[in-house]
C-alpha cells in the first residue's frame, strides 16, 4: 500500500482488483488486528473519510476500511452496476487486506450499500448501520420524494428518465461543486441543508464535504450517475431478507433523505432497531452522533 499523501494522517491507500480488469481505490486506517469497520460514504463522494469518523474509530481501536465505488476517483467504472454489487466488491477488498468478519455503516447514499453487505454477506457481516440512508425507490407505502428538497427531487426525477437525462442534469450540478471550497459549501448545497445542518456546517465538516465533492468529481460523472441509476432501479436484494442486526439512524430535519425513509427501513428490515432523533438533520446525525453509532454497531 502507498502512504496517503493527504492531510488525513495515519491512513493508507491502495488500488485493489475486485474483478478481472476492474479495481477500486481503498483507504484503511487503524490497527490491522482491530475489528474491521467498512464505511460506505454518500453520493457523490470521493475517498475522503470524515475526520470525526477517523477519530471515533481510532478511539475504539477499529480498523477502518473505506473505498470509492466504481466510477469515482481512481476506481474503474462499472456501467449498469446495482446496489447489490457492493457486497462482492467489499468481500474482494477484505480478502485482499486479510480481514474476515466485519461490521459496516453507510451514510446517505452509502446506506443501501451497507445494507447490501448485510443482506448478501450474512456469514461475514456481523452488523450494519444505515445513517440517513435512502430506502428503495419502489418501497411500498412510502412517498419516496416527500420531504426532499427541490434539488434532490429534480435529480431523482432525472434518474428515472434515464441515463441521458441524468447525465445532462448532473453536468450542470457538477459545475458548481467540482471546485467548491469549504467556505462555499453551504451555499452550494442550497435547500438540501436544513437550518439544523447549516448550524454545524463549519470548520472540519465544511472542509471535509468540499474535499469529498471535489474528489468525487475528479474523474467525471460516472460514479455519481451510476449511484443514482442504481438507487432508482432494482437493488438486487430485499430489505426483508436481511438477517444480521441492523440499526437505522434517522433525523426528522433532513431534506436530503427525509425521515420517512428511515421509518420505512426500520419497519421492513427484520429485527431492525430504530434510532429516530427529533431535531437532527442529514449532517448532524452523522457528525455529532458518530460515537454513539460506532458504540452501537461494535457493541
């Protein structure tokens, strides 16, 4: 592995072949003998781990593993990928680094990918957390777009219209994010950031989000586009088939992934524990409660 040259000290990066001719970029941090935590970041996101997560994982002696989904950064594209495909990629990454059992967490667009691991790697994935994660587009009884900010409604509407319409939409959206700075990120998010989220969108958090967006778009739109198309299509597994422990974390002040998504997941995943917090937004849930989340996950 090559040592990470970014400001995220103590992390290592590598390219791991997960299928013939296809590799993903992987970041690891923490003791090789520690319990393995696989973290799935949101959409769009490059290989930049939230500083709060790095600290919380280190304090608990966890071995943190994250990777960029196909099409982001240095990870090769995988056109037509489904959410379920994340499980095979994670298994290949863990085989490569010599890790066996693991727990997993996914934030926002990473939530479905964490659930894919729970559903499809039940003998290896010991527990999962979905943190403001979206529900399947065809979720019965859920008004999927209700409560979303106009920006997300427009994005997912474009995804349902197909690859060409989505590519056109994302091209315009990316123009404002490809070079975004921490000072600009709140304005860049527009109505996606609720007042609760704007209150914490400063300092390390603002810089992390800006860096992650820049990294996500460094290789073009393929990762973001294919994430959205995967969310809008058949995930490749059902919430009801998940048999490992899952905790659903959700706030009610979330305009990116509204609270109804968390309530639906908690009601559909067998035995899921719901952690639903009044007053929390999309960002506050992840960045102020990460210690609670990791304690619950690894307990």
